[in-house]
């Protein structure tokens, strides 16, 4: 899925800048490709930035994404409130697991283990590790049973 597929017309640009770890790496991406990793820094395009061979376009045709746009790429809902300084917010965003990825993993675990997911609250069935491992998948099921007992 491309950035454009996911965000539709939310972005007013066809190309965006993502500050690279070093300038030997590409920094300008098209919205018509999958998103680059969202990093914990969000800087403007340096005035002396020279186009990298892998860049989709030159720096005058791109812009950095806003914190809101970057959070949308991480699948946070529109208007999600990030608290803290700009630096703190950018770092949290760069360290975040995409919401839809976390939801997918939680759903898979829930379906596999028989846990019941309600919104963001996870209620696990209360059972002993011995009862949980009877299905032949002892390692994961035993952990689920232990977590369920501890709550």
C-alpha cells in the first residue's frame, strides 16, 4: 500500500522529505510508494541539501511532513493528541508501533489464544497453565493462562 492509497487526498504534496541518518541515503520520497520508516526526528530540508540519486525529485519539489501527517502514516487517528515538547512528540512518534499493526497482532493473539478483546482492554480467560497447555500448544497457551491468573 502506498502513502497515497492510505491517506487519499489528505496530503497536499506528491513528495515528502524524511531526514536521513546520513546524506549518503535518500531523503525524498513519493506518496506513490510505501512510506519510509517514521523516524524520531522531523527536520526541515537543509538549505544546502543536494539531491541524492535515489530521491524521487529535487528538494524544491518536496516538503517535510507535519507531526499530524506522520502520525497518520503510523495509523494514529486524525486529531490524536501528542503531549510534551516538539522533540518529545517526534521521539514518541518515531518509537511508536503503528496502531493498525498493534491491532492486527493483538487480534491474531486473541484469536489464537481465545482471549476476548474489548476496545483497548484485553481480558484473558482465567485458566491454569496446565489446562491451557492441553491443546498441544503449551508455550503460548501457558503464558496466556499465567497472564489471565495474574489479573
